[in-house]
């Protein structure tokens, strides 16, 4: 295959398919600029690429994040959509140092620790991300036709979005395409043909739910004795003083300051924080997604001390979303472990096929039944010269996989 053109000498906005039919790429700054076009091309089974979710995120975006969209058409027919997030990375704002930080929580954490002190505070650049920094998994693009060259079309869309950003005097130095499951690599790996470098960050923790489970009791029955006793003890120690209940839209609205403060307490405890949610995020998502967005609160003496959130996706996945809790109560009530167990229960109640726990805290998530799934990302620098040096940097920053997987089910003993 011929060498792909350099990003600095990008091809025009349209290209030709193997069928010699013109493919056009239309870049949007808001999903509402072409609502009918987006709806026609967006997937019916992924809530995170549909307008209600995207519109809500636009209304109250995370700090420092903008959005760009691309609708790809073949003639007059919708072919697919590409969703990107534009992030301005500022080392001084994103990196926090702790004396006992331990192993970095993700690729970006490793990068943050690499850029220390004064050097870190001088780092500032734009990154264009195809995908969703708030989620793990494949939420960056979708096509109506599985037989078209997805890699080539996404690469074309990323180039076109980058050019449109340059017209706004926004130079996107880094292009990142995330997160692909192993079963899709055979087709997606063609990104390497376009000078992208493949790399892995920490695995996403995914739990496949047994279709025979109709209740939380069925899940407990599938656990080995050791883990069943552990789960029951966690519930018992919390039940003494802590009440949990599902929050309505009105509840979320009234408790929004406390929800955001608890989320922020956990975020501030991280050595590196790319995403900072808007203070109205949970209210906005509950209003936009209704019953598909769940928020469960944990109360002690009438005061909110923790919460979890989850999204019921249309493809059968239950997405464990942001959570927060007061660190002072976590040891005595095992809040985090109870939240993981509650997410399992909620996923079973909603007849989900899998529970996406996302990254970090791999060992405790594996103890409730999640398995590590390595997701592949692709990255390149806009400068061909600089792009040559990304591969050694990625190898250096590759996180060490030093946690111990647990096997909580009887059939695994």
C-alpha cells in the first residue's frame, strides 16, 4: 500500500470510494446544526452517539472541552458519524503530585508523572480525541455499512475537523482515536497505515452477566463461599447506619451541590485529572436521559455521604458512570465495595448483558466478577517529524500491570 499523505499535505474534503461514488464529510460545531442528518447516520443501539446525550453534554461540557462532529455521506445517503472531543491540556491544572501516589491510574497519569515540576507547568496543547474521554469503549464513530473502510473514512474526518479548527486558530497537535475491543482490531488496525501508533492503556473492567441471573440472590449464589461471605459482610456493615435510595430528577436537582462536591472529592484525590465535570452535569444528564440515567444516593443521618451513577445503554450494556463518596466514611461502611455490588444488582435488574466498570481499581472490580479487557488506542502527532518519536515515548509510558486478578465465582475455583 502506498504511503498515506502527510497530515500537513492533507487531501481535499471529499474522497472516492472503491465504488467510485463520492464521499462527503460535513463538519459540525454542534450536533443541532444538522439534527436530521445526524439522526439518519447515528447508530440506533448506542445512546452515547445519539442527540439527547450529546446535546446535554454540549449544554454543560466538562471544563476545557469542546466538541466537533462529522457526518459522512455517500452521495445523498448517510454513511456514518464521527464524534470528537477537543481538549486543551494544561499541565499546571491537570497534574497533582502526591507523596504516596503509587502506580499511575492510566496512561495520562503516567504522562503526567513523566512531565514533572516546572516542565509540567509549561506544557499546554490541544488534543483532538475521536471517542469519549468520559467513557471507555467504542464511542467515537459508527457506520451504517460494515463493509466500508472505517479507518480511511475516520482518518479523513479527523483531518477535515483538524483543518476546520485551524481556520478558528485552534492548532490540534495530537490526534487520538480510542478505545477498540480486541475482536475489532482486524479491521481497525489499518489506522497504522495512516501513521497512527497503536498503544494500550490500563484495561477496561467488564463483567459479563449470566442470563440465568434474575436477581441479586442469583449472583450471590454463583459466588464461591469466600466472596459470598465478603459481599454479605459489606452489605451488613453498611445497613446499620446507611440508607440507599434511587434519586429522582427533583432529588438530583436539589442535591446537585452535594453530588458535585462528593464527585470532586474523589477527582481531587487522583494524581492526574483530565476531566472536570460541570457542576450541573448530573442534573442535565438525568433530565436528558430520564430512566436510562440512574443515580443512587447513600445517606447517613439524613446526609448524603456517597452516590453512584449508571447508564443503561441500548445495546444491552450497563455503563457504570461517575461516583463520589466522603472518604472519611469509606473504611467503616465499605462504601466503594458496596457501590460495586449495587451496580451488579442494578445491571441484573435491568436485564443487561454486560456491566462496564471502566478503568482503575482493577483488583477490587475483579473481586466482584469483572474481567480485564485490553482496549487499543491510536495516536499521532500532526508533525511527521515529531510523530517519529511517539513510539519510544509510548513504550516508556506503558503502565505496569501489577495487580492480582480475583476469581470470585464457583466455576472459576
